C-alpha cells in the first residue's frame, strides 16, 4: 500500500502527540521507505530500551541525552548525531529537556497504524546487560553480538 505525507509539514500548525512519561512527537514526513519524527523530551523522560528492524538515525536538535546502544553508553547534546543499526537494543534518558529528530527506514508502520510491528522482544535483564534479543515472530536470536 502506497502512503506518504504532505509535501510541506508546518509544525506550528500541528498538535503534539503525547506519548506519556514526558515524551511527545510530531511526524515530519514519510513514505513507504523513510520516516522523520520530531520527539520532545522533558528532563528525566526516557525512551525505554527496545529494538526494531528499522535503521534509525537521530539528530539531537537541543538538550542533552544519555543513549545506550547495544550496551554502550554515550552522552550527546544539541548538534550531535546517533546511528542505530537494525535490531540493536537501544534507549535514552533525557538529562536536559530537549528535542530529537528521528529518521527511520523503512517507515514505522506501527507509528502510523498502531498495528503490531515486527519489533524485537527483549528476553532477560537489561540492567545487568544479560539479554537475549529475539524476533518475536520466529523466536530466533538476532545478531550474535547481542547474546550475552
């Protein structure tokens, strides 16, 4: 099914979608191949650890965040970028209120329709980094470096 956003997305005419926990978003453009999302975080808000089959690139428009990707932590601030390859466990904590611009390929169908998307399930304890990431459809582990 072909889907795409308007050609021009004027954010001052859009309402924020409240995701709870101090996180809100606006869709900035998408088609079947790519999606860009503006995500606003209050200080202390978190993007809980998760994994998905989409490639993700994030631009830190403002604020300060601690990202954890595949067990590696890094503090990033306005002007920095983050790359997350498919299927890697990742999450973030907002250290200073800020804004992220997330770009996904392909489009995040789950964001648009609320359908269950082939996102990866986390089995184990993230805090101790003893995790196993599996594709919930097949129960097959993904990326051998994710098995601890």
